């Protein structure tokens, strides 16, 4: 089977290749330590074969580069010359997709609960800025976690946070995936990207510190997560649990040191998302994404009468936000609110729950037409 995979992939790569982001892309040399394991070093042609680009999203060329200017580890790297102008009528294609299937790599990469970060070094040889999205894909083809970063000209040392504490022991992975948007918007509709040093940083026993609810200063109100410091983002994970199989999982969460509302200096959770279908169309109606609060915070909010969070929307288009709770195996959507331009307080109605098993914030993306951003802060409850 593996030999057949080699033959098919090599033939396709010779003729053409069909291409088809919590710490971010750092401006420094990529680090290597004892808890880092290289997944794909791109040292030889077979390393290209084990990067799946067989999604018919874009045409171009793939090769091994040996110019040390574009190498961060070893003696070579991959050069992908993506060219949407060769699509020959596939006008709806708008993204390039690279997939690393775990079955073709060391077994250590197959368990999400053991990995702290997925990382890759990418050299963008263009003047344009692109969006790169990371996905960790489960055995049922579901996206378990995702990240988003901007890909600037020059070297981008991209490190995507996986948050292993959200997953059960031996949570298996089918693949890691990188999706690039923005290439089709270039005047040339092309890009030149070098990949190197695809790797995983293993957890090394990393865990979450225990947090207890703290009074906010308002009578009877307690903070669950203030999002006023970067470590609060560790307690939030996002996935594509709206269940829209046609929706590309293009989103990411990160810490913003300041919510850009022009009024305060508080920090917040920055949620970036896009709306792209698997077939490349962005005009079809889609659903959205879900952000989960880590279960370690839920026992402290027993007896809550109301749960609220602030949402700042910098865009004139309203975004629909939901607060979701599961109690004793039953799921409830307690409030569905349209967050208009500016800050909106998203709150549940009066609650009467005694055993909260899950707490989530859901964001619908049906009216997104490009990369969108929302900011959340001061997730709290009242008694």
C-alpha cells in the first residue's frame, strides 16, 4: 500500500501538484530542545511525497531547495511555487492546503494529548501577507483544535498551541493540516513559499494551574476568566462543533493585550475566523465555531443565576453569539444575541442549574465575507 502511495504521489508531483497558528509566528530562529521531535525535515524528495497536496486546490511546482538562505534545519527545505493562474477554469479555488497524515510518520505524532505545540518554519518570498491556518484533525475527520496567524514576507517561525489538557488520554489524530488564504488575491495569483523543520513540541507534563472564581467588585458577581492576561487563553479551546462538514475550519484564538474599543486598556481573547467552503466558495451559507471553557473551572460556578461575557465587534456587520451550557447530559442554548458594532454584553436568562458539565461560547459566521475578528473579555457569573 505504501509503495502504491509513493508511485501515485511521485507521478503527480512530477507533472504538477494539487495543493490541497498560543504563540504565533515569531521573529526569531526556531528552537530545538529535547522535547522536540522533527516530523518532516524536507531533506529529500520523498519528504515531499509524504506531504499530501492532493486536494486539487491549486496547481504549481514542488521541489527540494538546498540554498542555505531558505533552510533552518538540516541541509535542505521544500520549495512550493503555487500558481492559481494555471487553474484552467477552476475559478472558485481560493486556498492552498497541505496535510500531514500521521500514518506515514512516527507514532508519537498520533496522540494529541501528548503534544504541546505544532510548529513549522515558512519563508514567504513574496511582498504579500497571507493567512495561514492550522488544524489538528481527529479520526472522524473532525477538527479538534485550530490556529491562525499572518504570514509576512521573510521567515515566519510558526508555533501553534495544541493545549493537550483538553483531551482524554491517547486521543488519536488522523492528520495535521495547514491552509493558506490570500494567494488568489495577489495581482499574479501566485506565491513562492519555503517549508522547513515541521515538528511537534511534546507536553513534558504540562498542566493547567488551578483557578478559583474571584469577586469582580460587583455585588454577587464572580469572574470565571477575565482574559486580562495571556495565561487565561490556556483555559479556552475552539473547534468546529456546529457540525458543518462543508465548512473549512479556519479560525484561531489568541491573547490581545488591549481590546481596541477606544475606551479601555483591558486585554481580551481575540477570536479570528473566516468563512470558506471545502469547495472554495465563500458565498454559500455556513454555520460557525464553538469555544469551550476548560472543565476545571466549572465546579466553582455551581449555583450561578446568570453567566455573562463582554463581546467587542469592530465591524459594522452584527455577529450572532450564543452561550451554551450542558447540565446532566442535556445541552441548552441560553441566549442567542446579535453583537452589533461596539461592545455588547452577552448574558444568559435566569439560570436554575446545579451541575454544569460544559460551558461554551458559540460564534456564527454566516455573514462573514473575509477574515473577521471579535474580542471577548470578563467571562463571569452572578449568584
